C-alpha cells in the first residue's frame, strides 16, 4: 500500500488556494473565456490543454452534455462487471479510506468509482464532503463524461495515466469551483476501465505530488492484474493443449476475453492465418486474427458465457475463399469458477446456441470533423483530409494531408465506426482506409493487394485476404 497524499495545504501556495487553480489567475481567466466561447459554439479555442479540449469536443459534439449542469445525475443500479472487478474496487477502497483520514482538515476528499464512472464511496474533509454532496459528488452518482462532462473521473476513463481537471476546465459550470485528479485502472486484456480513484478539492488546486501518488497507488493493483492474466493464459494453454492431444484430428484454439489468440494447434494456426508460434501467455505477445467475423463471434461468445458459464455455442463463418464456410464450436474456459477464455474448435458444430448474424450495425451519428492531438495542441480534421488510420495497439494514428496525427478516439474498432459514414473501410486488422483517397493499387510479392493513397510517398497499405473481395467490390476493380 502506498502513502496517502498528505500536506496538501502546505504544498499549495496562498494564491493557488485563493483562486482554486494550480496555474494562476491569468490561466484561469483564459480558460474561462475559452469555455464561454466553446460552449457558445466556437469551432476551436486557444489556451486550453489538448486533453481537455478533446474532452470538450466529446461533451459538446458527441455526448451533448448540458454545460449548465450543477449536479451529477444519479447512477444506474444495473451492474455488468465481474467479481474480480469487485475485488479490485475493494482494494482501492482500502487505499482511499486510509488517504481520506489523512486528508481531513486539508480541504480534500478521495473517492472510488467503478469502470462506468459510478461513485461507490468517498472519504475526507467533512466540510468538503458537504460541498461535494451539493454537486452530487457522492455515492450513487454518475461521473462519466457522457453524463457529467469533462471532470477528473470521467475524463480519466477516456485517457491513460493520471489526469487533472481544474476549475473552468470542467465542462459543466456547476463544477468550476472544483479541482480534481484521477486515474483509471484498466483490464489489460480488454483495455476497458474497471475501477478508478479520484482526489478532489474545493476552491483549491491539486499539488503535483497528488498525480504521482495516484500513479503509485494503482501500480501495485495493475501489477497484480498482469500476474493474474499470465496465470490465466497458462491455464488456457494447458486446457487447449490437452484437448488437442486427446483429439488428434481436431483444430483447437484458445482466446482471451479480448479476442486475442493465446494458443492454437498447427491446424488452427493455418485456419486463423497466424504464424506458427509458441503459446502467447504474455498479453503483449497475443495476436488478434485478421478475421472480423470471428472477432464478432468471439465477442458474442464471451458475453453469453459471462451470463452462463455452462453455455456452448456454434457458428458458421465465411472463409477467405469465395463461398467457403468454416464451422466452429465455442465454449468458455473456466478456472476457479471464473471465465478466463473461449475455446474454439474449428470444423465442428457441437454448441447448443447458434450464432445469427445481425448484419452490419447502423453507423453512429458523428459530427463532420475528427479530433486529433499533436504535441500540445488539438487538431480538428475534416474526414476528407484523412487518407488512412493505423493502429498501434489501442492508440490510433491518422495519416493526413497535414501529417501524422494521434486520434483522440482510442481503438481501431471505434475509429472505424466513427469514419464509416465518410467512405472509410476496414482493410486489415491494423488499417482503416479512406477509399475515396485510394490512387493506386499494386500486388505484393505474395500476391496480396496493396493500396496507395499518396503515390509520392513510400506507402503500401496491405489488404488482408478476408477483406480483399469487399475492397475490390467497393473500388470497382
């Protein structure tokens, strides 16, 4: 357990306590003017940190959060997180309760929330807690960005590492007297947030050591998550290897709950298009097959298995060759009564429930602009400026007419949904391409299709076999 963030008052200047900002009165005034302009509909403003401005865009253009909100709404009592997430929340609660005792009299409170931004408990200065209750910064309240705008907890759910939100950086005017610092803990397999810890102060700034304390506080918890995931990976390998050896004519693979392959026998590796490799126990070594339909089916199987550990299912997947069909049976892999993976047997139809393809989901309504971040500024892009998007794990890079820009949206699946209405197409597990910008096509050394959106650059975007027919149809070639 780490030491709590003590001596907040002694490390905060008088000017900071008076203004409620770590950055001084001038910065507060600049941000307040920017907030007024942006909430009035200005396309862009200056003087606001890129991370905060990207959040403002989400709040205004995607979530439509009322900037005049004075209190957070109540939280839904529906929960869909797993028992192991409850264990993490309990551990964070112990850290926060200890810190809260030390913050009494220091104008600070500590709160713990779940991965949906619902506050579960808070501790700290009684006077500050009284202010917090007026803003509904209390248990059973919802502080995700899509309900309550830019704030420490909600914006940490959209970001990595500690984040601070100070005064008028909050999207909702009712929270402009608050300063907050928070950090989210993420599931290393699915990358989804599962828990969060937050420090808030009323009319006082957040000292720099608070963010480092937050990072230290969750480091031990995250290390335990990684150790557990490696252990789960070993169990999946043992189960699949044993099953494959007892069924010599089968084709078996084991996936984690994020849809990444942990282990596959030789036949399954060929079916999945994966290079021959030792079992991928470490998360960083695991590969997501470039087979969109399989990813969808694995997501379906995971969701059904989490509600019923005895569930089994079956599906018929489109193969890489025209009119080819690959049958597959699916069932959960359990350890200590917990779902730790999904077992696939290709060439089999033994599951009870059959997968019915619901068809392409409707495109999400999106604004006619895409938000990116380059160094210390936000970049507002027209979709037509973007040639293609490339994934580096959950970070997405946009290759544009203005150079390479990091997308504010995380995850290539999310980016693909955002760009789909503007003529973009997923062509590879790592690439989404603006088909209107494709200038040339070429064949690779192995006969694969390569796309070129800028003939002046040494650029060759690969099209995977599973996407080739659709890309050729859309391009009319």
